[in-house]
C-alpha cells in the first residue's frame, strides 16, 4: 500500500505540473478571460439546481475516475510478478549488470526492430517489422520517422555505453520511435527545421527513458510511454519559440504526407 501511495503521489505531482503549464499557456492566449469566468459562474445563481443537476454528477464522475486510476496503478505493480514485456515492467538501465558484451550487428538489428515492436509491448523482432510495414501502408513518412527514431535511440544508447541486453530488448527505441512520428510530420510539418527539431526530440527521449526508469523503479511503476509523452509535450509547447517550425493543429492532423501537401498549397 505504501508503494501504491507513493506512485499515486508521483503521478498526481506530474499531473499538477502539467496542469499549471497548460493553464499558463491558456491564460496567455485568452484576452477575454474575465467575461468567460463570469459566464462560468453564472450557473451558481441557482444553487439548488446546480447541486442537483451538476455538482452531484461531477462528484460521482471524479470518484469513479480516481477509483479507476487507483486500480490501474495497482495493476501496474503486478507486472513484476507475471511474464510480460520488459517495457511493461519497472525496468531501468541499472538492471542490466555484469560484463558488457561487445556491440554486434545483432545488437543493432534487434535494438531497432524490437524498439518498434515494444510500441505495442511485443518482445519479438518479427512483430516490429510487421508493425513498421503496417505503418508504411498508411504513411511512408510515418514509417520512416519510426525507423529513424529507433535507429537514433540505439545509436544514442551505444554512444553512452548502455548494456547490450537493454538495447536488444528494444527498451531505448519505442519511446523514441513514437516521438519521431509525433514531431516528424504529424504535429509539425516536416520541413528541414522540423526534421532537425524531431532529431533533437528523439535523442532527448532516449535519455529521458533511462532517467525515468531509474527514477520510477523504486516505486515499482514502469516507464511505459511516459518518456514519449513528456518530451513531445515539452517540444510542442516550445514550438512557438522557433520561427522555422510549422505547427499542425491536432484537429487538422491527418498524415505527414497530407499535412506537408496542405502546407505547400498554402505557400
């Protein structure tokens, strides 16, 4: 129970930080905030009706949400006792000890293909190839970005001297592949500045996965795709500081090819 409470406290802290950042960004873009707040509180003019038709249902809704989160976190703590993908376990680079084997072609091949397979928490390099083919059927740019993300993650892990087994398990690659697909054409038009920005995001994601793995391991909570989410959010929040980046609104995002074609038509 203490471990579960620690995990819940950590998640709540992350949610609070993300909420404060989102609120700050939103407030900067709302000049008519006072009028909007006044309209929001207009419902309180009829307290009895508000309590009956709004507040009661909202309290029930949030109680169910918190209960769901509690049971979800409890389920995560069971991944250490069952046979599942390493990406679903509280794994970090420090778990791989002993003499570090020499890097070989198998290290690179398995690291890249398993990095893509672990997007769906699959410990099979064949599955990684099938997933990459499936992505390519829908978007060739997306498949190229996923492959690039996994390759760069493996290269980063090799450069920093990660253990061969950690690389071959695909643990460095799956978050990086997701970041590459998100930034490389989906939420940013894939021009040269966008491509460079994506490469930076991929390299940062590989390091963030290792850091989060070490940080979360004492709580018994796996990293999952939190490194991808955390880095992608930060990179998208910072996009306005780089004039060369062309953002794509989530509601308008289709495929990298169509996003790029639409941008070229507007020029």
